[in-house]
């Protein structure tokens, strides 16, 4: 149910200078989602009637991402006046005139904050009928954050930014997370009074806290249990740290859902991955995008799956797969490379040093060793001999190979596409299949073998090979 008295403002106009990147900061990714993607997902869980995103730096790129993730979000462009206060001021100007509810302000660069914490903040704010409630944290190293300055009786007085703080204020470890709830009318009133006479020459949102307090309004802070929940990503060290935290949360969530994860520190799971109970994940595994793994499957070690579906009971070992579907009880790897469009049926096998692309390998069929299978359909219960290559590309066009069911192809074949091998057919070792093979036929292209007795003794006298042949009595 939409909360008609709730708007969320997502701040995403800042430059993110410290990332030293051509990509806008909020579009850097964490667990397969952009930073702003995490924030929008969390904001959406509060079911606000309005989500407003404030943009400026690289606005078109940022807007494109927001529009894709949350088409209903209102985009507001910040003008040349810098600062978080200005950002919020332009954002709330976009709200309908009759909106008289609460405004949650979150930063596009604080990805780990979860909806429960934000919901608790909103609940405390509403229970206290406060003008503003902010989320605070105790940080061992508070460098860079705004500090909470409290009065003699412990009440919150104001926030001072790092660059404006006195040495005494810098020693404060209670910090402003940059996440707040405001009642819209006092927020609007006080923002109009905020100036930019500070070290950064910016219109600070944090100044609203002190102004509200001075006006006698109810202002309070709610501490988060653990500081990392509100840590902002300002540089790539913090990006990696936030990524590690988020991964830990995701891994533990799946462990509690019944997934065995042998080594959480080397297992990386994206936010949009789905795992079933009794999946087992071995060290060095990355599960990315919309990957789905069904019950009883074993993944890893050393496997990367991107947007890949793995059926119940399958095993996928030392494999790299993208946009592939692996059937029930099928087996893949070690050392397999499944490119987009690979489909492996139930009980099938894609074995060691095999590359596949845009191919359907039917139930029970096997490509066990050293092969390239591209643009190919294989029926059921067929066995593709070791070292078989589908020659699908003539330098200009890609063509298809069709292999029927119950086919037995010999080792080291080349299937020169377009070509069809009928049901139940056999091919000899080393065959280059250039013409269709009818069902049930044996195809052979190799010339018959000729032995020349005594060739070594005559042509390589005195060599170790000649001596060995002599000792063998030839
Ligand atoms: C801000 C807070 C600080 C707090 C910290 C928490 C202010 C003045 N300071 O500092 O008290 O401890 O967050 O992480 O608010 N942004 C805009 N428009 C702007 C400037 C920034 O939209 O003109 C956005 C940024 O894109 C970012 C967020 O606001 O998403 C915070 O900006 P940032 O520059 O990172 O602020 P901090 O210095 O971290
Ligand atoms: Ca920040």
C-alpha cells in the first residue's frame, strides 16, 4: 500500500571526484547492481507516493539508469548552487503543493542501508512527531563525516562538517549518516534560510538541523547498530569494502536459507541471484546477474556463472558460463566455457576443455573432451567424440550443425556446417564431415593406413628409434 504521506529524495547530483572515474559514482556497481540501484530498491520498499532523484553531474547517464530501474521516479535537475541543502530544496519544490507529509532523504552513494532500518527511522520520527530525525552512527574513524554536536544535557544541537570542525569537534565519533526524515513544511522553511558561508561554500542540508533546533522544533537522532550500514562510498577503497560487506550479507542470507557455502570469503553472489536449499557452493565461485541454481546442485570450485540457470542435482566445476541453461543432473567441466545460448539437457555432459555457444545438447548427450560446439543442435543420448570441432564459420557466414539422437561420432572429427548427422549414425576417428550423414550410416573420410616395414632402419639409421626397433626384432 502506497504511503500517501511519504516522499523519498535520493541525492545523486554530486560529482564523486574521489572515485577518479569517467563513470558517475552512483553508477559504480556492487553485487551486480549500481549504487543507486541499491538505494532505489530500498526506497521503493517504503512504498512512498513520490520518489525524487536529484541529478546534475553526468545527468543523462544517471537519468537513463534511474528511468530503467524506477520509471515512476521524478527526476529533478540541481542548478549551479552546490550542496546537499540545495539538492533537497529543488527536490521538494517538485512535490505537489498539497503534499504535507514526511520526506526521507537518502544518498545515492550509501548502498548498504536496508529498508528495515529506514522504516525504523520513519517510525521513530512519526511516533515523536518530530520535525527531523536523522540516522546517526558511532564511527571509530569518523574522518569525512559530519559530526553530531550535542548540548550540555545531551540533546542534539547541530551538525558540523569535517572541513568546518574545530579540533574538539573533530574528536566526536558520533556521525551524521546523511539519511534523514523531515516534515516537509519546516524543512522548506529552514532550507530557505540556509546560506553557504562555510569552508566548502556549499548550501549544507546539515545546517537545517541546527536551525530547526534553534527554532525550538523537535529534532532527534537514531543510532544504527553498526556503522558499516550507513558508510558512504566516496572512493574505490570504500567501494571494495562496501562490496565485501554486501557480499557477506548476501552469503549469510543464503546460508540461512539452506545453501552450503564452504568459503564465504571467496564466494561472490550478486544481489539478484536465486539459490535453492541444498545447493552447495565450493570456493572461488562467482554467481552473477540473474543466475538461478536449483536444489542439490554443486557449483565450483573456481566457477563463474552469469545469468545462468542450473537444474536440480547438476554439477558445474571450474567453469565459466554466461546465459546458459544446464539441465537436471547434468555435469559441466572441469574447464568448460559455456557461451550465450548454450542449453544442456538433463543428464547431459559438457566436459573438460569444451567450449559451446548457441547450441542445444539434448538430454543424456555428452560432449566430454576438448571440443568446440557452436550453432549446433544435438539430439538425445548422443556421444560426441573427443576433440570434435564444429566448423560453423566460413569466414563470412555462420552455419548450423544438426546431430541426431543416439549418434556416436569418432574422436577428432570436424563437422563442416551446414551439415546434418542422422539419428543413430556413426563417424570414424578423424572424419571431416562435409556432407550429410544419413541415419544409421557410418561416415569415414580418413584414407586407409599404409605401413612401410623397415622404414626407420633405412631412413633413420643409428637413431634411438632404429635401435629400439631392432631390439623389438623388426
Ligand atoms: C554528507 C553530509 C555529512 C554526512 C555524509 C554522510 C552534508 C553537507 N554533509 O557529506 O554530514 O556525514 O554525507 O555520508 O550534507 N549531492 C547532491 N548535490 C550536491 C552535493 C551532493 O546531490 O550539490 C549528493 C551526492 O551525490 C551524494 C550525497 O549528496 O549522493 C552526499 O554528498 P557528498 O558530497 O558525498 O557529501 P559528504 O561530504 O559525504
Ligand atoms: Ca558521501
